[in-house]
C-alpha cells in the first residue's frame, strides 16, 4: 500500500509564509519576518526530507490528486502532484538549497529596506518552483514556470529605484516571454494531438510510437518548441542575454534563482519530457548543439569579465549548457546530476561572492579586490571548495558530474567526439576563469579602497548605499553557516555518482521512455569489450582532469605569478579581446535587430500612426464634428416661440411634401 | 356635385392661412383667431371626407373638435384677459418673462 505523502503541503507551506509576510510584514520586526520565512521554508524542507525517507522505488511514480481545475469536454487538467526519482532529486535540491539561502539572506539583507518584501518574494518563489517540480501535468508545470519568472522579475528589480535593476527585471521577463511562447505552443500541440496534458496520458500514448528518424514530425516540433521554452528559462543561446543582467538583483537571489534552481527548470523540463525527446532525434540534436555552443560561448565571455557576479553569471550559462549537452545526448541522468552538483557549488559561489562583496562594502569589480584570503578566511575556504568543484578537479562534486556528461557526450549513441572536444575546451576555460576569479579576489595585494579595519564595524551610516559597512570584515555567522554546509556538499555531493549510483537511482524514470532502436544501440554499445571502454573512459577522464589543472596553472601564471602578462595578451589579441570583452556585441546586435525596430514600429507606426492618428483622431474628430453640428443646430433653439412654431410648420410641410412625392411615385 | 378635391384645396388654403397668421401676427387675439382658422380648415376636410365616403365618424369628430375649440377659446380668452391686465399689452413679443 502506498503511504499518503501529502505532497500538496510542500508548495503550500512557502505560499503561506509569503502570504503572511506579504500581508502583515510591514508591521513585523525583522526578527519576526525572518522567523516566518525560515519556519515555512524550513517546514517545506522538513516535509521534503520526510517524503524522501518514505520514498522507495516501488511506489514511484507516486501520484496525488489535490483538486480538479479545468474540465472541458474530454480535456482535464487537475491540481495533482507527481513524484518520481527525478522530481525527488529536484525537490531536495530546491528545498535544501532554498532553505540555506533563506538563512543566508537574513544576514545579507539585514540592513536593507524592504526586508519583509524580500522574504515574501523569496517564499513565493519557493512556492512556484515547487509547483513546477511536483506538477503532474504540463499546465500546472506552466503555472510554476510562469510563477518563478514572476518571482525572478520581482527579485531582480528588488532595488527598483535603481534604473538598471528595473530594466534588468523587465529584460528578464520579456526574454522569458519569448521562450514561454514556444512552451505554450508545444502545450497546444500536445492538447491537439493527445487531448491531455497529464504526463501519464501523454507519455503512455507516445510510448508505442517509433522514433522520428527522417524528416520532422509532430514529436520533433513539440521537442523543439519545448526547447525554445527551456532556452528562455535556462538562458541558452539565443535567449541567454537576460541572465547576466539579472545580476542586478541581490546576491542571494542570484544564488537561488539565477544559479541553483530556477534556471535549471529548463533542464528539468527537458528531462521530464524525455519520452518526447527520445523519439525526436532531430530535436535532441538541437538540444545538444545549443547546449554545447552555449557552454563554449559563455565560457569565452566569462574569461574577460571583471565584475565578480558577471563572471559567475556567464559561468552559470556555460554550466547550463553542459546540462543541456547531457540531455541532448539522451544522458538525462548526467544532466540532472550536474544540475544537482551545480546547484551546490554555484549557489555556494554566489553566496561566497556575496560575502566578499559584503566584506568590502559593495564593491563588485574584481580589479578592486585582491589579498582577501587572510581577511575573510571562512569565505575564502568555502569559495575555494566551490571553485575546485566547478573547475572539475577530483574529488570535488563538479568533477563527477561534468566528467559524466563529457563521457556520455562522447560515447552515447546520440553523441559525437565534437561535443566532447568542445566540452573539454570549455572545461579548460571554466577552470581558467574560475581560478582567475579566485586569484584576483583572494591573492596578491588588496587593490580596493575600503579601509582594512580588521574588525566588525557595524556603524551603518544611512541605508542608501547597500552594504555601507566600515572596513573589511568577515560576514556574520548566519551567512557563514550556509556557506559551510554548501561547501561540504560541493565537496562530497559528487560522490553519489560513484559507480553510477545516481544514474541507477534515476534509471527507472528514464529507462521507461527509451525506444527500442535506442535500446538496440545501447545493447550494441555494451557488447563492445568492457575493458576497452573502461580504458577509453579513463583516458577521457584524464584529459578532462588535465584540462582543469591546465586552467588552474594558466590562471596562476597570468593572475598570480606574472600580473603584467594579461595586459599584454589582451593587447596582442586586439580586436578579438575587445569583442569578447563586450560580450561579442550580442546585446547591441539584439538591440539593433529586434529592439530598435520594435521600438520604432511601436512608437512610429502603432503609437503615432495607429493610436494617435486613427483611434485618438477618430474619437477627437467625431467629438469635434458633433460639437460643430450642435453649434449650428443650437441656433434653432432661439427661445422665440414663433420660430418654434415656424419649425413645426416647416416640418409639417416637409411631411406633406414627402407624402405627395410618395403619392406621385 | 362639387368634387372632393375642391374641398380639400379650400381646407388646405384655410389651414395655410392659419399657419401664416400664427407665424407672423404679433397680437395674441390674432394668433388665437389663426388657431381657430386652422381648426376649422381641418374640420372642413373632415366633413368633406365624411360626405364623400358616407361615413358618420368624420362628422362626429368635427363635433368633438368644436367642443374642444370652444373650451379652449374660453380658457384662452381668460388667459388673454389676465395677460392684458398684468402686462397692459397684447403683443406676444413683450410677454417674454420666461425667456432669458
């Protein structure tokens, strides 16, 4: 008998927290606000852990009906929850990392105005994210999908009085809208052809279909459209432009939404729809290519950035590219594995970066940092763990997941050595720019202006400048504890992938959808002698470790040993360097190609042309005409009784004439 | 026998005279008489049609009109007398208290 897990509690709890803080938060003290936020997000975590304990592969997929929502003819969409190994992993990541970031935020945001508003949004985000993950149909997933977009918008624009923050929020929202458009059309196609949006029904009706090997068909179109949605939410080429700008939000938000959880929703969605993608090799290839290109492209931009959060933002895009590469070669579990480890180490990187920024009074430019190793040791050591993890140096978490993806990219039936090669080059660049950040921030001489008092100076003279603290100081304990926990996870988080444990755990989810031909392919692959395959895997693993270590040494050489070299290298590269520094002018290109014509079109044609000249002018002119006619007719009402009588007589005469005319005719 | 159209033309002429008088006269008595003229023009066409179609209702209707006209004359003349007493004029253009 399946136990009743009461999954509905998990999303509802943060929603209650959001409601309490949102409605009454203004009157609460900061202590009460943070207690409310922590209790409800912590309760969600506790419940998720309890669910994880109750969970066993035997009951998966566990389904729970909560309430009926839409019933139109044969079409039904309910509020229902769906739990299998995949959503369980996501559930634990989101509630776990989410709770830690809630804790961290209390320290980080303590001095900020709108404290309750921040936690209200944060809890709201948790609600939508958990709805997305636990949804049992695409429509409910879409609610969560849109909801996290909303929360992301609200939190990016949290300092809405700052113009750049407000426009970054809008940019994120609008770019996401393009992706959502694709997602919606995919949903319409699903409704049209399968009459349902429930995962169960769709997947069971797709299951008997064969793969669309030649040409493009229904499943390929659905897959591609879903990928458009995923590209928007998960910041893939060509819709990645919003994520770097999203760094305008508070750093905990960048950590939670724009690194650990929300941006991985696209990966989750692709993995969830694996039944569709398995049968659409064309769409799968597009996913892999987009993922590979994004990983490479964003990594190159990351090398030149000087803003510590921008580096991490591009790194996030690049790592998301890895996840899509994993999904694109049908190694969904590798993608989800990387998603999980990435949530740990990238969340940690952002939080640690926030701690650094906090320490030196709001400065984000790495050129103004340096030598912070001894001043903020806790931040330094936790960030070191995360940096080694993302660089892919064993035995840290990132190594296992990244290596798994690279191996799958090479060996999978959908894979190719090209993916692998670009992936390894990207891994090298990842390692390079992460250690560049590490060296620039923590080593060498301090280059900033914040005076090094060496003690906590909590004289917050006025609140307008964020983090208006005194000298360089370590963050309070409430911020350090989450850092340490995440650091531990960044170190050991990858070990669950040892001997494919993680993959085997997720296998029931993904094996269900594998087509017969792919199975045959895998069977053929597995007949290859295991020894040879093992040797090749070790070789590739060695190469990726070498790439990571190489990146480390290059960064060490350029940014620690010979500080004069980067200038020269940049100088000798000339135009290429400027191009990369300016992010390949992609923003400018989009501005010229899409935004400017849109603004011109809407201001010249729609506003001046149609609105002002047609709609407004039509209204104004008709009013003017009515006024003028009445102005003329008004003279009939002279007040002279006899003229009224005259009008009556004239009218009567008119009637008589009309009747005579009728009679003649 | 005199054709119907003659009566109708005469009735029309009477009515038109009434209308014209109503419109151009300034004296209330004259206006009043013009109204009577219009009523009688209409009465003429009623009886003419009644005779033509041998229908009694036209004649009956004329009696009604006469009764109403008599009543109206009584009320109207009373108003005229009271106007003359207060305003000492019968010129309608000067009876304009209600006009702005």
